[in-house]
């Protein structure tokens, strides 16, 4: 009988390093939202890649996208940070994703802590499309001085350049064992959560300043329609009263634009027609509310 392999691979790094972009690239589908703004990812999302090794073994690579590592201020932030380190500790391989253009300062402290928390750290220098080649080697060397990285990769998650090499190396590095997911399953993210995330992505892209960080989105109802479409209602909660008016916009223009774009993306992701209704509400202090965070799968370590 041929050998089967299965392992958990965590993507850890500073905010905006490109973890979610890489996650989506390795998966071949856009499952985790990615935006130019820092602290986009809040959930621990798993995506499953099946891959045959050169030796003909069937490898299941369970990728785990994680929130970025940053200095926490709020309970939400602390919970995101705790989720990130817990993910790194659980994983068989922890990929430190470093923005090659941002340089050493952001990534080094994460590398140092990773050395103490994970069995098998690998380094991924991302965004090599933005950096002159001669700058990459010194950066890789410096980070390798901060943690005992078993392997180092240089790639562009945005263009896909180098991503294939990483998958090729990950597959045979997975521990021997049975697969955890049925072969057709791509993710552990429920469709309701994916819909809410795609709305939140548009809030990140279509608003400025503090608003993205002060917003959370929840799917409130999900109704199957006789024609095969789905009717989704989602609540967009803001933390401060002034933000509600800004998010709604003049005559409702902004929230309509957010909903229009999100609807198209949700329909693409679900591969079916979608009706989407958004409601904006004020939920002062939601980002400090333990129960609210628990519904996002986040837990404040205290
Ligand atoms: N040029 C270039 N841009 C990239 C690359 N990878 C990611 N980006 C961009 O970097 C920004 C951040 O990407 P994300 O994937 O959201 O970063 P992240 O590490 O998941 O960020 P958080 O979830 O906030 O921790 C986005 O605008 C991406 O398009 C890359 O290889 N090259
Ligand atoms: Mg992310």
C-alpha cells in the first residue's frame, strides 16, 4: 500500500506580509481575505491542498492562515495574537512569511520567538517582485541567524513565482498518517463565515482610517430560494456612533457599493446567485466583548 501523509502548516508573520495572499495562492482559490491594510485576517482559516510527492505518496497539506503579529491594544487584538501563536505551536511546520521589502525589523522578533515555539520553522521571503535580487540574500542570512530555519524560499505570492517550489517541498515533509478531510473538502470555513468575511473585505477596501479595524460582520440569516439562489442578510457592526453614518454614506451610497461588490464575490465563491442585504448597527465595545469574540472563534488569553 502506498504511504499517505498529512500535516498542518501554519502561516505566521507581521501584518501585511502577504500570508493570506500566499495561502490563497497555494490553495488555488480565494478563501482568506487579503487587502492592502494591516490586520486584515482575524480568523484561523484552514485550507486543504492535496499533492502527490515525487515518490508517489499522497500528501494532504493543511494550510492554516493566521492573523498577523502586532502589538495588541484591545481584547480583539490580544485574541488575534493568541490565535496566531497557538496556530504556530500546533503546526508541524511553521512558515514565517516575511515581506522582503519591509526588511529585517518587523520579521526578526517574530523569528526569534518562533524559534522557541515551533518544532520546524521554515522561512518564506515574500514580495520578491518588489525587491532587487542582491538584497534578498543578506536578509535571508540575517533571519536565519535569528531562528534555525530548516528551509528558505523566496517567492512572490502575488505573481505565483516560486509558489510551486514551496508546495513541492512541503508535500514530502508532511508526517506519515491518514488524511483528515474528505478529498473534496477545500476548507474548514463555513459558507456563512466566508460570506461575512467577503463583506468585511469590502469594508476594508472601501473605507479609511479606523473604520476597518472597528468593524465586524456576521451573517444573520441564510435562506435557500426555490430558484437555487441564496438570500443572505448580514449585520455590519461598528464600534463608535460616528462611524455608522460614514459607513452608510450619503443616501446609503457607501454601504450599497460595499454590498454590490461583496455580492458579486460571494456569488463567485459559492458558484450560485446571491441576494445580499446589509444592515449597519452600532455595537459599542464589541471588540472588548468576550462573547462576541467567541462567535468569531477568538479567545482572549486573559
Ligand atoms: N507586490 C506584491 N504584493 C503582495 C505580495 N503578496 C501580497 N501582496 C500584497 O500585500 C498586501 C497584504 O497582503 P495580505 O495577504 O492581506 O497580507 P497578510 O500577511 O495576510 O496581512 P494580515 O492578514 O493583515 O496579517 C496586499 O495588498 C497584497 O496584494 C507579493 O508577492 N507581491
Ligand atoms: Mg491575512
